[in-house]
C-alpha cells in the first residue's frame, strides 16, 4: 500500500475496511489483495443530508459522495512491524445524519505524541439506521460498519506499528453515543480496551423513542420523501 510521508508521520487515506453488495445489509470484511494500492487520497463519504450541517456552520458540501463509502484513514509516527503504539479510533458525530472522517486529521496528534490516530466512515441516515422491525431491514447498519472497522484494525494495525491490544475508541456527540453503544454490545468483545464518550451517551433523550412513535415518525418522513 502506498501512502504519504509528512513531518515524520505516515498517512494512509481512503483505506477500505469493508464492503456490501446492496443496501440495508451488514458489511462484509474486505478480501486480501496482492500488489500495491494507492492510499494518498480520501475515500468517498457516505450519502447524507448536507443541509443539516449547513444550518449549524458554514459548510461547502463535498463532491465525492457514494454509497461505496466504508473507508478509514490512518496516521502513524512509525511503521515498525508489530510495534507497541497505542491506537485511537475516532468516530464522528452529526446526529447519525451527517459527518465524515475526512474532517478529522490525525497529523497534529501523531506528530507530537507516540500514538496512531484512525478516523472511520460509517453509513448515516436511512442508509445507516433504517429498521422496518423485521428481517427486511433489521437496522443499525452504521453501528455494524463501526464494528467491521474495529475488526479490520485488530487484524491489520500491527502492520502500521500499532498494538491491537491497546485500542481506545473515542466519539463526539452521535459518535459518543456510538461509543457507548459499542461498549454495551457483545459483538465488540476484544475489539478495544478503552472508550471515551465526548458530549453524548446511549441515554440521550432526543434519540429514545417508543417503538410506535418511531414507526409513525418514520412513516411520516418516508411519505414526505416519496410524495404521498
């Protein structure tokens, strides 16, 4: 894999950690490949409602948007194989409706500290969290994306100088809620050692709805979207 060496920090952008063949499907691990792949440019970001972000801050929507968006970015001060650097995995916020990993650079942190910084994409909005309450769309695809990214990190971070037994997950806002959810899930056993939630938790009242209320809200939004 070809990356960029900048200020004694190695940077690998747009690293694919998973894939899916259709919507509303859990991600699958990437198959291993031979040869080199370019990792000098950020990968596509997941589809989202950019108008929500524009209401909060000046915002220019990026152009590289695709449902094929399961990428992560790595900054490491060392590529010593089987190194012992601690690993920080950052999960962005945005009400589970907007945000992307490309906004968060690990250059400053990894320049001045012996740590690996990783930012990850995950599916958002209906693509990431729609649930019909049955097997057609069980939901929580975005959280499953995060878990798949953590599995990839466990398998490969030693190649980038990291210690897979010393991974800390960090999230802000909806990312903090994600971190809390991940600590509660049996699916994440062994995938990280520590967790930091910044300004959010699984108990945020605005995201707790009774099942019937959630269904009514979803139906109302979907009818408006398709013009019923």
